C-alpha cells in the first residue's frame, strides 16, 4: 500500500469477495450485471500497448472491479487533497477513461449494490465540510482579535 488510491483499491477487492445479495457465492465482479462493464473495460484495455501478462492480469474481473471502485471513490472524494496522490498506469488509465465515459452506469452500479459505502462517503463529505467551516471561522476570529 503506497497511497490512498492503493488502499481504496484493496478495499474494493475486500468488498468484491464479501458480496451480498441473492447469490452470496458469487463475487460482485462475477455477477451478470457487472459483465457489460467488464467487457467494455477489456475491449478498451486491448487498444493499449502493454505486455500480454499485464493485460491478462488487468482483465481479471476482481481487478476491474477494484480499479473501478477506486475511480468511484476518486469522484466522491474529489474535494479531498488526498486525491492528488493517485498515480496511474495503463490499467488505471483505462479504468479512468471508462469511468468518465460510463459515469452514470458505473456510479449507479456501486450506489445500488453498495449503498452503505455511498452513505459513509456522504457522511465523510459532510464532516469534511464542517471541519473546513470551523477552520475558516477560527481564522476569521483570529484576524478580528
């Protein structure tokens, strides 16, 4: 784990393995409603020059799920300065492009299947906003003294 992105990425793997819903034996990345997203990612990845072993690794359903989960969080935390730490390689570039192009579809997928994660992110954004307001008020108070 080398930065915020890698932590979020690995957490995506954990969520994928511990799936919920009607068929708990399948990972989220193995379910039928994720397949169109997976196939689109694989098609785009093949357009890039990269070693075959790398493309095979990046095409694994669980890897695609984690990379898109990472992108999903990048968007939710876009106002957080930690997002500037994210680094990109070919697999992540493809995930970022796909997420941008299929934003609504992918966001809805995670919002619907992982609503508790979305709720926690929203709470985080509210707390982050309150902390920023408190700091601003402290600065204003300090300037008026």
